[in-house]
C-alpha cells in the first residue's frame, strides 16, 4: 500500500467546505486500498476508528489501519448490529472520527446500508466521501471489484464534505449513494 502511495502521482479534488470538524468518512469497500491513506494525509493526528468486521479479512484490515493509527470498532450490520452501532456512536461522542464502508463487509456492491447515514443523522455530523479514479489499476473478481492502483499511475482523489442536516435516514441514503457514485470506478 505504501509503495503504491509513494510511487503514484496524486491529485486531490475537494468539493464542499472541508474543515477540520469531526466527520464520518465513507468509501466503498472496493476502494479501501487507498482511502485510509487519504484520510491520514488529510488528518495527520485526528483520533479515528473504523468499523471493521470480525472476519479474517477484517483482521487484516484492522492491522493495516493500526499501522496508520486508526483504531477498530469490530462488528458488522449482520452480526451484533446494535452493539457495533452503540460502540460507534460512543466513539463519535468521545470526539473520534469514524471510517465506514456503507456496502461492507459483504455487499452487495455499492449498496447503502443504514449504518453510516444513521450515525451521521443521529450524531448530527457531516459525512465526508472519499473516492478515487486512477489511470491504471487491477480490479479483483471479488464481490466488491476491489481496485488496486498500479505503480506509477495517476490517481485522482475526490473528497466531498456533505451535510445530511434536515434529511431522514431514507432520504439521506439516496443522497449519499448518489454522491458516492459520482467519482467511483465501476
């Protein structure tokens, strides 16, 4: 991950008012390879935690995130959803930022589950979308079509700070999914 980060040519496109205020960060599961590095590039020292499943691949992700000094809230919407939601909400109240894949850990791809939106609406926090496109990449044949940029490729990162204020959960899910689809590799 770090080799690809340092060998790529990166461009950052920031949409909306991006501040240092606490956000909930979201990316699609297939874009997890670069998104945590973008987060750390934008927030060098912010206290953060990611919602990560208990599966084997979740353990690998948790270890990578630990290297980037991003904590883990273990669980998923399928097993112990209420418990993981409460842990995440508590982390928000403690001032931690959250990193969430709304379609993970098992899809379907680009499906918007309630977790990220529910936390943003209930916690009254803005959402920050991180997407990327790149000039050259590998795309796995997994359910999420996981994207890995090739070395020395050009990567365009799209960061959108969005307010869900005044929206109910269903309306916010439709809006957030639409915004997340604007700059993703299909």
